[in-house]
């Protein structure tokens, strides 16, 4: 029987952490690690009575930092990275493990993800490309939602009815084969938040491992939204720029930065009349681009 280490990185998660952890805590073959990233709300207190190991990070080093800390504490055959506002049942975990073990060449499996209201969340993604960055900047992804070149998200509901290889998967719920995780050195801690899942899947692919979407497993993501809140847009921008620096040639990385800057300007302009907080978020993102390049 395979063993699984469940890693949940907690920061400001007091309202959701117990619902996330409780279904898997104490299950045979499953070890649950809650990494407290110096959360100000002491969320770990809500799971103190459960069969979990709480790891005090001592600082908020970011999501990747917390994931690596939790993974290093265990020795299971596979590692499940689960957001603290997501819920996965034991049966769905079993389905993910089965999907991984039936495919020796696959390094990571992601489930179908539903929002708190039961709506399908678009967790299958295409790898970032310059064309998709500029399409997003010009809102072409909204005008042409099914056009693969214009949108990193796979938005065709039919694509979520069958499993298969995909570019990358939402990091809200990922099951990674431990030898594959070790082979690439875990998450890149240079990503504080956002894009760490894109980077992880790309590095697994380059190391020869498949990235598999499994519709037979379902997770629920209570706060599942593809767009970062306005106060986090600047962090998302830094992560996009880092991804480009790491994985694009220098001219392409410069063009990516230009596309991101254009997107910040267009989104700020559209948001400014009625959504001023959102507009300020995009302008803050624009300001970090010169320093992050």
C-alpha cells in the first residue's frame, strides 16, 4: 500500500483549515503536515485535536517555502499539496493515487476542482506563451474564450470530462510522486506566491515526467478564483516576470515584461471608473516591473 504525505500550508486560514484537514487526518497510510507560515490568526489551533503534525515555519517565507518544509518532514511515496481552503475526500485521494500509480511515467496528478457553489473551476492550463500574455492584455481571451492561443485556461467543459496530459495544473490540489519531486528539487522558493505550480509542472515535464489531469477525483476549492485579489496583483506580476526570466530566452522575457506592463495599463484603465481598489492594484503591479526585471 502506498503512503501519502499531505502538506497544507496555512496562513490566515483559520476559517477553513479544519474542514480541509479533518477528512484526511488519521487515515491509514496518510500523514498530514500543517505548515504554519507564521500565520497571524493562529489557525493551527483549530486542528490541535486532530492526528496532524503542525510545523512552525517561524516566518512567512511564501507558499513554495511552506510546501518544501512540509514535504521534507515526511517520507511517503507521494506528496499531496492541498490548499487550506480546499477539501479532498479520502475516496478522491485514493482515485488520485490510483491514477498516478497506473501511469509510471506521470509525475503529478491533479483532480477536477469545483468551487464552493459546485461550479467547475478551470484548473487545466496551457503553458504561458507571449501570445497569451498579449491576448490577455488586450482582453482577447474574453472575446475568444475557446481560442487556445489567447487563453492559458482550458475553458471547454468537455475537456474536464476526460483525463489526459495537460500543460500544467492548478496548485490548489496536486499529488506528486516523491521521487519526481526530489529529482527537480521541490518547489522553487523564489516564487513567494503564484506561478510556483506552473514552474513545478514545467520542470517535471522537462525532467521527463507527465502532468496528468484526473476527472475521476474531485476537490472542492472554497475560494477558488483564478484572479488574484487587487492587493496581490503586484506579487502575481513579480512571479510572472520570474517565470519568464527562468524559462524564456532574454528577448522573449523582455517581450513578456512588455506584455505584462501593457496588461497592467489596460486593466487599470478599465477598472478605474468604478473599481478603484482594483485599478490601484494594477498600477502597483506596473510599478514593480522595472525593479523585478
